[in-house]
C-alpha cells in the first residue's frame, strides 16, 4: 500500500510513465494520459498538497501502473 505523498512528488513519479499534470483547464487540475486519453481529477491548492493513499491506489488502477510506482 502506498504512503501519502506530496503532489510535487506524485507529479515527478508519474511523468516517468508519460502521465502529465494539467492545471490550466476546467475547474480542477488533473493527471492526464495523452495515449489512452484517460484523466484523473485532483483537488489541490499548491504543490505541497498531500495526496492520500486511496487516491494513489486509484491512480494505479486508472492508468494501469505497476504496483510499486510510488514506493
């Protein structure tokens, strides 16, 4: 089970897998995979926002990432 992480660390780890962080469109910022056109909204205020473990697990399932991507 992944631990809670800061948003900036999650962004850095997901960029290695081709998933980008989009903050200028719509109401909430989101993680977006340009290849599969999947997105995951994130409610955040600044880069020090904590992303909880259940949201990290949802990201792993949504984007078909390896289970140890956030370890």
